[in-house]
C-alpha cells in the first residue's frame, strides 16, 4: 500500500469533528519586513499541541474500519507523537504504552502520562524503538511516528485544510523529522504548489538522503534545539515521497532560535523550535524570489519545555528585524 491524495481526503473525513480545524494566521508586520506574504497553519493550537494528533487518530480509526483488532497500542517517540497516541487511545478506549528516550522533554513525558498512557523510559531513541518493537511482537499494535500510510495521510490533512480554507501558496514549508508531515503535505498539495522540507543542519539526514538518492541514517539521535526532528532517518515509505518534493532546507541552530522568538512575538502564539524550521526555510526561499510571493508555513507544534525555552531565549533576538537573506542551505541533487 502507498498513500495517495485520496487517502488524505478520506483521512480528513475520518477525523473530522475529533481534531481541531486549526486557523490560518498571518502577520502584516512580517509581510512588510519581507515584501512577501506568509500564511501560517497553526497546528500549535491542535489537540495535544501538535499536528501529530491527526496521524495517530487516523491510524487507529482506519485500522478499526479494516476490522483489525486493536486491544492495546504501543508507540516510541521523543514527545509529540507520544502524546498524540496516548490521546487518541484514550479517546477510543484503547490501552496505550509509550516508550520514550530518557532525555525526553519533561513536559512532554508528563503530558503523555496525563493522557492515561503507561510511559516506559529507555536509555536512548534506538533502545526506545527496540523496546516498542518487542512489545509489538507480543501482541500490541504498533503505531509508528511516520512509517505508516495511515499516519502520514492523517498528517497531510493539516495542509489539505489550509488549502480548503483559502490558502493559495506558491510554496509550502514544513519541518522534516521522519518525513511523515512532509510526505502527507506533498500528497495533500497534489502539485498545486512547491513543497519544501526544513530540518536543522545538525540533523540533516533527510537533506543528505535527498542529495545522495539513498537513505542516510544517524547512529544516535542528533543534538538540536528542535527536539521534534531528532529522528535517525527517513523510512523507505517516506523517502519515496520526500524525494519528489522541491527540496530540503538545512537550518542553523541560531536561525531556529531566531524564528522561534519572532513567531512567538508576531503571532502571539507558543511556537516550539521544530515549528520554526518551516519559517526559516520560507524566509530563505522568499528572499530569492524576484516578485512578491506567498508561502504557507505549517506550524507543527507548540509544546515547549522550560529547558528548551531557556535555550531559545539565551539572548534577545527581537532587536534584529527580519530582512531578506542572500542565500540559503538547500539540500538538493
């Protein structure tokens, strides 16, 4: 099975009324700074504070539609997917176990447990994946964070909604960890706009994979303030979609912090560093456009721990207004 645009449409109908139809937002001040128009799909206002609620719920509902028995579920995650699976499982009355690396954000661990899931800590992400696989082998239904057609179709509903609600972008920008949101967005857009991914320079496995034509995998979780994209690699499933996108922008850590501060200031929303990746990429793309253009940025989440907030605000960046840049780090062939 390979997910299609029609799967995204079916997912949207399936989860309708159970997730929030998050708003589109914009900033006249930002548009004036850049000389272009930027629209934001505010998934930081979604259930569990992230787009991940869409994929987790669609995966469980789709399995039920197909008659697959789901007595209990297991997932591995560093945060937002963990909360999403825990929330969706509680909504549908299913037991959930979430395996998280020991260095996970405390706010995300607590939130996951608050949704009723059993939280199991593993030494690191590799060990977390292995433990989840062991539990799945004993009978639990594994809900992967991205390597699943139902999950990535659900993630694509964020972009589909934005387009249905009036966004008419020339290009769409989303953060890329395992590639689920980027894959779903590519399917949702169906060629109506260019679709770009964005990831930290320090966690650039997708950009390397895009350039080289085969999947690059980190041996251990990369270190970046954008803790939502600390995945080890794309999957074969997501790589098949990601390689068809327009490219992957590689964003330095300072730019991630810069845009986290500025988006929080301009939009008056809580934006986590991972969500700022798309804006950093859009900024670089718009700077190279000779005529006014429109970018759609998927703000993926707003779950921000005190420790991460301190890293983002290690110095004040609001005294440096946004302005066009001359070039960017674009992962391309």
